[in-house]
C-alpha cells in the first residue's frame, strides 16, 4: 500500500493476503496525464490519464483483455 497522503485509494486487486497487493489510486495533485496510478506488489507503478484509464476499462468490458486471463492462469 502507498504511504503517500496525496493518493486516494480506489481499489485493491487480490486482497487475499498481506503481501502488498496491486492497487489503483487517484492522485488529484498530479498533472492530468498522470492522475491515475496503478501500483504493483513490487513497488513499481504506472501512471496514466483518466482518459487512458477509461479506454483500458472500456476495452476490458468489451472482452479485449479476456485472452490475457486465459493464458495467465
């Protein structure tokens, strides 16, 4: 979990352990093109705009990421 007080937590992925699961945050103080932050359980992160994140969500809803789940198990 991030200790940065600027980051508002939105979702935790996994959550079945205490190992620092990946998380989704909104950083209201970040520039528009880096407002959304996804952290992984290794301390790395990806930042993107809200528009880019909306596109990712739309593609996931449309099933375009389903093949990743089928091969990632």
